[in-house]
């Protein structure tokens, strides 16, 4: 956008909030809130957005003031720089990263500077005794859950008028199982110890459901809404009713997982989870879902993520005529950063041509970082892509 002048977390929460609220009331934001058709967005990774806003990414996951400052700053940055269809909204949710579910089972979170948090991948499940002792602890005063509530209480105090949401249990049982047992051992056990693997999946699903019930009770006690936003990397600003579920399942990925393994060890537990809740809001995998889509479609997700590795034609054919919205994401290098404008337009036009009027969909340029270290070049490529997308979706 022509009036983009940059934004820094050093401006402080008060100034950032005043700036944010002014943009929220702007004609441009009203335009975005009234998107008439297929939407498109640019969603760089948090490490990149931390660099351009001067934030310590590690602090944003651990310190409430740093989190609020970064959230306001990166939203303002994206809003002012790119004229996409991502609106500013009066809601906020602390996202602890993909470490939430495994940390409540007792695995140790790690917070490197300049990166999103991860988990100490030393497996804690080797046999039946380990499975029998697994407990997803919900303690609103300590650990990861305590941090979530500390962040949420701070947001409620410093951001009057905002809906403050507390993260729900979103990660699929298969990903949690691979963390707890180790990916290699999980895959080996599909052949060597299938009964043990089913016991682990059963335990995770049951504990996750109990944890979610405890969460809802605590939210009601503290006066927070039960809705939960889905993780920011997914490219959706939608709020999700916590009585429904999201399935974040990056481990469902061909060729790492065969359709036979998915059918026996993963899909039945996904189906049960959706049955418990009554509805699936969102199914996500950054991997290749092509051979799994027929099964996943029976879960009737409101939104289906379609990564750069999942075949777009298969996804469109699978969901044609349904109410499911396809969330098509691009390959950050192949489709955006390494393309000239003509190449960018070719990619978008091909996506549009396959979809036609058969499905509802949105298009997201996400996963963007500056691996080469050329920050200015990365942002300039995003600017070019925004211009091309504006033309294609005019």
C-alpha cells in the first residue's frame, strides 16, 4: 500500500493500540471485512515478521507485554504493506506453538531466539507402562496452561474491547504420538507392536478430550469465551467454536505415511474425535494429503487445507459440490520468491482455472521467510506477488 511507513514494537502497546484501532475503523478495513468472493492473503512466518518489527520472537512466547506488542505490530505491518483481504479484527489469542499438547504430557518445551518454540524430542513412551502413566495435565496456575492464562489475563487487561480467546487442543493424536514415542519408533511399531500403538492413540484421544472438558470449565469460571482461534500459520483469522474441533495433522503426509497406516492407526481416531464434537472446523496438513483426501472428506471439514504438496486437481475433484472451503497455500520459493511477475500470474491463473465454480476457496502465500538473508529482496517479492494477486482477483 502506498501509505505504508513501517511499524516497530518499540512504539509501545499504547501507541500501537491507538494506531491499530484507527486502522480498524478505516474504509480499507471495512472493504476487507466485506470480502465479496475468493479471498487471498500474504502470511509471512513469525521469524520474518519479528525481524521487520524489531521483536524478540522468544520473548513474544514468554512475556505478555512482548506478545501483545508483537501481535499488534505484525498485524499493522501486514495490513499497511499489502492490500490483501486480511482484515484487522478485535480479537486476540495467545498461540503457544505446536508444543502445547506434548508439553502437557510432560515433554520439555524449548524457546530458541529467532525461531518458533519446539519440543525436546527425547521420547518418553517406550512401552505399556509409560502409556498407562500418561496424563495430560490441566493446571491453570502452572506450566504451559498457566502461561496461556497469564497471557490471556494480560490481554484482557490491556486490550479493552477485544475478545480474548484461549487456545484449544488442536493437534492431531498422530502428531502427539510421534513426539511421545519418536517418529521412527511410531512407524516401526505399526508393524512390530500394533496393539501397543493403538493403546497409545487411545490414551491420547481420551486424555485430550478430558483436558478439553477441563479447559471449558476453567474458561467459564474466569469469564473467557470458549471459542478458540486456530493457529496463525494456518492462514485463517476465523474464530472456531471449541465445542467443535480442528485437526492439525502435519504428520499425515505421503510418502512418510502410507494410506494403509493412515486407515488403521490414524483415521479411526480422527473420526471418533469429530464424532465427539459433532463437527470438524478445519483439517490441516502441510504435507501431501493427496491419497488421504477421500477419507478426510467424509469428516466434512468446514475448511480443508491444501498444501503445495497436495494435488490441487484431486482436492477440487474430491470436494466439488460440497460446502467445504479449500484453503490453497503456495510453495513459498517455487510459487512466490523465485518467480517473476509473469510466473506468479501463471501459478494463480492455473489455480483459478482448476477451481472454476466447482469449489469455494481462498489463496494464501504463507511459509515465507528469508532463508537467503536478503530481507529487502524477500519483501519486494511479496510486494510483487500482492500486485499480481490484486490483478488476478480483481
